[in-house]
């Protein structure tokens, strides 16, 4: 008997059809002697709609609420109607949906009156997406004659700190409660359906886990219940050596170490956020990324015992677009303690995240990469704060660049990796603008002109023979 | 320091006795001025925000069976959680009876104490055996101390010995006779040739064993202590489910006499040495662990300091209450440091 936590993302529960498909898939595994617990996200797009609704409500315009409520109700009613054939179960689920949506309406009206949206109330509103999805999945599972029960993350026993919007689990308390509330169900072969993304403080106030939150619910359950594996069901086969839109013969990565997987978080939406991976890493539970529309594919296995192919120094390469490079120059920075810190502090205080940094030992300039949509704010802030002071003489930028990230645990200690990368790039006549490699040696990132980005990815993919043979 | 005392049995009453009789020396030597602002028993509570008259409360309890009829501030029917939430205090002392099924009411009492920002001293093994890692995490999260010296060794400072006296050393294994009742029974069987039942009856007569002695003789009580030591001293995140335990209920007199012939003796030993377990174990007669009667003994083997054994009485109201006092002084010390820094 194998104990598996299955997490289904928003696209896997986007419609009634897909939820029905999910139920069939789960039933298949349940018949094959798997003990299963399920984590579900909100229906695709619902979380975004909820965010939008909170923003409108904060402005105090109550008139949109009625229509919004109808939309949410209809979307979920429709999904339930398609996913659940049994009329009695359907009625039951529709009543549940109605009650939850009524509650949502009240909360939004409350925000309208107060014209105030705190992180606390925002989390409360966002939790409705998952809370509405879980009963439908529960109904669909009952419809295919599975024994099941549904819980919000709070009811299941996931406890976090009170950092609303980006809460962290209190893992020992959570483990204790999940063992008490969820484990007995697994022993009785009842499939618990738990809402992803949402939890509660020790006082029972609803929190959300932030980015990668639903995946994290999956790994939290996996760690607490000592699962054999955690499966993240999505709509692609797994993580790839490169974006197949750029490199048509990119290959599926069958195995990765936890560290490599964490490095790949930047590679795109289908990768796992390091925070979400953490509970699995700590308790050494393998995570598998799998495709709902192609369950025959083994997907990507992320685990500790991954046996690395020594020859494969670079495993994957990605292009990170929508970025801009800023250079700060000034001979006065040379040898002055704290001058870099001043720059980074100014950016940090203005909530501008620095993605990559490079400086030379001459210390006369520092270059860094930020998201492109923050460029104007960053420039203006830096100019106001720094220029005119002796140390800094110039702030310049380039907004037509992109970052190329290469990843592979075997880079560590292997000589000549950088040389191969940059030779391959140079052969295509591409100029490298900026380079960074941390001493962990798990990755080398560098910056090229945006127009050269895709060509650079292909050059590296080819140099390290990452393609399908 | 203001104290809420929940659970007013033998240990709780001994504590109030000690506090009322050593008030001056506490104040003089430790600058410790304990004020018990609430005492809760099964039937209600006695509450006085300025501090209860402990001699008076003790008298009421002895005469009427409950503190809830205390003339100034007696509240019949009020529950412990309400008292913990609403009465202002620095420390909650939790001495309700051990329940290893779900840890209640201790578990909820302690959690509520944390949530309302109170430091907790407990002698209740149930919540710790069931949820040790969770309780420690909650205490940290709420920035309060959780202390439980009295749960292992009674008044004998077993936990502090390992945690403080062996600081910096790495403890590789722990073996201990952790339950006085069973050790008394085994000693009686061995020395006087009594059967298990006879020895148990005698233990009951002397008040060493409870009417329902299963916590002791089935090895549950020492298993709880193994959980506490494994977590606190060795940093293992385990609960009672992870301890294999076997008691002495089925031990035959012959087993003991056989061992005696070989210069050995059988004791109920709890151990943390790779795995965690409690079971009747043969010891050499001259093993330092080999104590008789109601004594407890715990042997630590550490990386550098080698082997140390600490011996003392493992139970008793006053003994356990003295451990609570120690914990409270420790908390007072931490609090003072925090306030002055």
C-alpha cells in the first residue's frame, strides 16, 4: 500500500469536465491500493477575480457585488452540475456553494462599508476560491462511489504564524493536528479533500500561504502524514530542459535533486516554489510533477536520492524576460564600506526586489537586474537618494535585456563549464552583458540583449546536448 | 510574580503549602514574590487578583473538597480555560492528572496559556507525551517558556542535570529506572519473594500505587518520561506512539530468582539508545542504575564526560512541587533578564 498526497492545480479543476476527469483518475488509483489525500486549488482564474473584487470593494463601490456574486455562483454551479451526476449529491453541493457564496457577499459588503482592506481581510476573501472548489471535488469523488470528506486547510489543522498573505506553517503543531484529524481517515480508506493555499493562525483566523501555497499544502500534508510520495498534478508532463516554445526538441527532465528543483523555481509557473518544496525536503519525501492529461507519463521526480549523471553538468536552461539592468557608477564607492548596502537598502525600502547582482573588484560600479515594470520607480528612487552625494556619479539602465539561467548540480567542481557556456554564446556572435555565479555553483546566470535571448538558449541547449536523442 | 494554578490535587496542594511556608526565604534569597491569583479545581475556582491567602485556600479545600467555595473570590462552576484566558498572570502552573488518550484537559489548558501570553510550568505528562514537539513550537511562537522538571524524577533534577550540567557535551544514550511504583514492586518480589499481586497490593496499601495501577505497571508512565527526555535532551521529535513499551504485569517470580542466581536483577528500564523503549531488563547487581525501593535512577552516557548516574526519589507531592518551584524561579530569572535588558 502506497500513501500518496495528490495536489491538483487550478487548471486541473478549471471546469466540471476536468473535475470529473480528476475523480476518475483518483478512483483509478484508489482501486490500485493507493491511500490518497487530495489538495485542491481554486478553479482557474477565481483567485484573480477575488483579488479584483477586494480592490473594488476597498474603493467602496458596492454596486458590482451583486453581479460578481452571480458570476461566481454560476461558474461553480455549472462546474458542479457537469462534475456530479447524482442529483441528490449535486443538490447537497449546490447548497454548500450557495452558503459559501452568501458568506463571500457579506464579507465584500463589509469591506465596502469600511473602505479598508487589511491583509487579514484579504486572506479571508482569497480563501473562498479554494473553499468553493473543495466541495465540488468532494461531490465528484462521491459520484464515482469513493468514500471522502472535505476540509478547509484550517479545519484540517494547518496552523501558521500571523503573517497574513505570506504565512509560514508551524510545522510541529500542524503535524500534530493533521495526525489527529486526517490520519484516521486515511486508515479507514476515506479520501480527505483539503483546500490548498489556506490555513489559520492559532486563534483560528484564516491565513494564506502566499506564492506556491497550494503546492505547499501538498508538501505539508505529505510531511505530516509521512506519505510515500507527493504528486503535483498539472497540465504539462513535468520540468523540461528548456521552454519547448524556444527549443522545440527540449526534453523532459525525469529526475532532479531538491536543490536543482529549487533552483528551477525561476524557470516558470510549472516549477515549484522553494518554499513549497521545503516541507518535502526536510522530511525527504519524493515529489513528482505529473500531467493530468497524460497520466501515462512518469513526470519529473524530485527527490534526495537522485543519482546524478556526471556528464550532465548543465541540466536546464531558461530565459527570464521582462527584466531591466541598472548600473550605478561612482569612483567614490571604491573602498568605502557600506556603499553597496546603501543602494540595496534604498531599493529594498521601496519594495524593489533585486534578482541578480554583479560587481567588479575595482568597486567602481555595480550592476543589477530587476523586474522591468519596476524600472522607472527604481531609477527615480536611486537618483533622488544617491546622486549628488559624493560616492555616486551616474545611474544608467538598459531595458532591452534578458537573463539566461543555466542550472545543474554537477556544475559544482567541474572545470570548464563557464568556458563552454560562453564559447557557445560567443560563437553565435552574442555579447554577454553581465555574469553572476554564486559559490554554491548550482547555476550560472548571465545577461544578454533581449533580441539574442532565444538564440542564446538554443546555443547552450545544443552545446550541452540537452535535446531528445 | 502572578500565578494561576490549575489542578489542585496532591501536587497542587503541596505547592501552595511550600509557597505559604517558604515565602520569606524565597523573597530574601531569590527576590521571588509569588502571588497565586487563581486556583482551579474540578468544581470551580478561587480568584483574587491581589493574591489568594494560601493557608486559607488550603483549609477550605481540605474541609469542603473544593476551592470554589473560598469566601472571597470563590467561583463555583467556572472552567479552567475561562480562568486562564481572563485572569492576568505571568505563569500558569498546570497539574491536572495525566491523560494519555488525548492529553486533556492539560493540553487545552497549556495551549490557552500560551495564547494568552503566559509561561507554563506543568507536571502533567499527558500533553507532553502526546504533543511535545507541537507544544514547544507553540511556546516559541508565543515567546513564552514551557517548563516541566517535575514530570521526570519528581524532585530529582534529572532534566536539568542533562540539559544544564552536561551542556556542550553530546549525550549518546539514556537508560533509567523511571517509575518508583514498579521498582518498589520488583524490589519487594526479589527481596521478600512476594508474588507480583502481593507486592502490588502492598504498594497500594502504602499509597505508592494508584487504585488503577495500569499507568505504572504497564509501563505507560515511564514511556511518557522517555518521550520527554528524548525530545528535551536528545532533540528527537517523537511522541508516545514512537515508544515501544512493555510493563511488568506478567513478570514471574522465577524470572527474578533466576536472575539473582546469576548475580543480576530485573528492572523496568526505559531507554533512549538508537530506538526508544521501556521493558523489563536484566541489570548487573552492581550497575549504578540498580537502585531499590521507590527510588529512580537515570544513567547518561555522554561523548566526553562519560557515564553519570543521578539517583533520587521519583515521585511524591512535595518533591514534585519543589520541581515546580525550581521551574518558576527559572522563569522569573528569564523574565527579569528580559525586563532589564
